[in-house]
């Protein structure tokens, strides 16, 4: 079972990547998987904000528990390669 330490570790990993380009893969259920590219804008105590870079330039929020349950996968850009941060 997930502990507070696990969520704190996820939060810390995400906080260390604020301002970086990311790829967010979300599992919406029933074989609906969406992948968006954007910039990790800001972190809060229970969620984080990503600005999606598309024609509409929108902002999406995700919770740290979404990352823990693998409904959301985050990859950051390092040396022109995307690497999972969890």
C-alpha cells in the first residue's frame, strides 16, 4: 500500500522538474490513452499543472496519486531524449 513517503517522493521528483518540457501520457480507461507534450508549470501540495503545447495552449492539472496509480506517466526531456521521472 502507498505511504505518505511514496507520495512525497513523487512530489519531490516532479518539483525538481518544474520548467522542463514533458510528455504526459494519461490512461482514460477503455483503451483511451492520450499523450500530450507541454511544460511543467507549477506544483502544489496535492497536484501539479502542465501547460500543453498545442493549437489551444491549455493548462491541465494532475494529482500525485494519478502518478502513483500509473493513470498518468510523466517523461521529461534530457539530452533530446524523454525519460520517465517516476
